[in-house]
């Protein structure tokens, strides 16, 4: 009779396991963890003893579902022996097995569920403006035409997807739908984590150059649209193909260092410096004759404070120009060997937030050499090659952009314990100039409206954590003054939704 009961219990354990996993691929991490806990409880192991038992057998306290299946089979075999030797009247009954709750300890089985390993974020903005001008500040020497106008657009819509398909492996992809430019790939990368202080990634990377390329968030930042300075001087996003390392260090430091394809001078312009010069995502071959080296280091040792600094360098961007057929020998024999066009970017930025204030600031200084020969070469072409964005002006030797903004959370100060609206009035100032310095050996001068000083006043209203409604008025001073004004009133909606 005892033997029959023992066999009945073994049959039930085997049935329970087969119900969860007749094949290894059917057993979910949660099911494996529950069943493994039950069997270890029957063995008389609790707490740290469970962890030691598992570690002694597989080398790690967190096992995969396949490793869990092996352990479960082993434990079921041990259970059958114990059932033959023990008084089966003390054996746990079927009813108790069903009711029994696993002990609350750290998960024994690595979670690979969709909830923990897959994330999907949708973000973007919708803007509308009423302006006292039309056109560009470069349209004349006194600025844009003074004519009232109104605009409305969806500047961008982002889809960001990250999937951890193994304990140390992950893939990240971000695509942006940009107004007037179509679909733009911001990043497609594969990462492997050796240690919290060292991970490696490769693919199409978004380089962390400048304030706006360091986790820029539509809903958290002030003003509608994008900050004007960096977005009009350097690529945002700064997308190149290559490899990089990153990680967290001691003393609240983190870093990133990338080696990628370099800038393409065919897209250097007088009005926007190197804004469009990134090689970006291409299905065909990209040029890496003169790679770009970029890096950033960040310190976050005080609560609410983040300070970052870094730079970018490419030794000779002229080597990254595509060789188009009619000018192949001319490029190689005349220009590639006679001059270099190095590009250097230096930047620093900081952010501080507490219950009441949000303060941000940034500084970016960019340098190019031998811009005159590059412009002369493009002006000498009889046929404009595909991809040439040069606008015919004087490309700056230096470009500069700096910004500061401060916002005050009214709710936290005046009615923190109520359901009142989250309102953050702010002041934003920035100054930028793509022709901060130009070559002296030419009769041409920088455009008188190249320099811009913009001052904005406004308010962010956050009806939900994921949504921000923005209002602001912006006035701009061009050059040294005396130019046509550029003033506008803006309203915008920004969102960042975590779907998974």
C-alpha cells in the first residue's frame, strides 16, 4: 500500500512536470521557477541553501529554463528514491502541492519574458507657429522678409525598440519620421555586456556629441520644436557606422567612446556648417578612409546633477568624399594629396533638477581647416554631383553655439498635495553662429545675419507624465543689430509613450 502511494506521488510529480514542459521550449521562466522552488522545498532547502544547491551544479544562481529543466529532472529522480524510503503518510498530498506557494526569494530562473526584455517607445511632437517673417535670415543682408505667416507641422515621430535576447546581448533600433526628409534611421546597434564598466556595440550608432545628442527628450525640454543652435550647426542625430564601448565607472562616472565613419565635406555649407555632413545610414558602402573618433564622459555624483564633456575628431574629412567618375583623377591627384580638412568638435553640458527647478546649459565649439580649397573645388565643378549640398557661400572655420534655460515647477511650490495642474514657466536663451570665424585670405566675409541671439519665454503644462503641452514666445536678434526682427509665438504638443 505504501509503495502504491509512493508511485502515485511520483506519477503526480511527473505529470506536473510534463504538464509544464513536454518539450523544453514549452516551459516558461515563471513555470520553471515555481516548479523548481517546490521541489527544492521538498528537499528541505530554503533561502541561501537553494542558491548554493543551484550554483554548485550550474555555476550561477540564475539559470535558464533549459538548465532549470535539467535540475527539475534530477530532483524528480531524487524524490522517487526518498518516497520509497520515507513514511509516505508524511508525504505531501496532491491538494497541498496545488495550494503551496513558493518561498519569496530572488528569482532562480532568468526572466526572458516579453515584459522584461522588450521595450518599445513612441515619441514625437506637433507644433504650430505665428511669425512676423517669412523665409530664411540669409535671404538678404538685413534678414528675412517682414511678412506675417503661420505654420503647422509634425516635425518628427520616433519609434525606438530595444530587445534583450540573451543575458548579455541586446539589440537597439530607432527610426525617425522627419518632416520634409522622410524616414531617417537614427540607430541600429548590437551590444554585448562584459561587465557594468565595459560593454561593446556595433552598427549604425548615434554619437553622443553635444547637448541634443545626449538623451534629448521632446517632452522634458523647454520651447516648442528643437533647440536652434546645435540643430543648425551639427548633425542631430549624429549618425555614423562603426563600433563603440561604453560603461559605468567608479565615482558616479560613465563614458562612451566610438570609432566610426567620418564626416563627408560634400555637405559642408556656409549657412549650416556640418549639419548635413554625417554619412548616416546607407545600404551601400560608406567611406571610412578618415574615421571619426568621438567620446563623452559624464559625472552624476550629486543627486539631480549631471555634467558631461567630450569631443569629436576626424583627421582629413576630404578623404571621405565619394569618388564620382569624371573627377576621380582630379580629386586624387590634386586635392587629396595637397591639403587636409580636419574637423574637431568640443562640447560641455550640464543639467540640474530638484523639486522646484530645472536648469540646463551647454556649450559647443566646432573647427574646420582649409575650407577655402574645399569651396573652390565645389565651385569649379561643371556638373553638380548627386549628394552635393554646398550652398556656394563661405564655409566657416569655426562655429559656436551656447544655451541656457531655467524652469520653475509651480505645483511643487504652491500646491504639492493637490491634483492641480503641473505648470513650469521657463526662460530660454541661446546664441549660435555657423560663421563665428572665417578664413582671412579671401575678400568674402561672413553673412551679416549669420549670428543669432534667441530669447524665449514660455510655459510647459504636463497633463500626464507622458505628455507635455508647450507655449512660448521667441524673439531673435540677428548679427550686431539693426536687422529685420524674427519673432514668433508657438504652441506645441510633445509625447513619449512607453508601449512595452
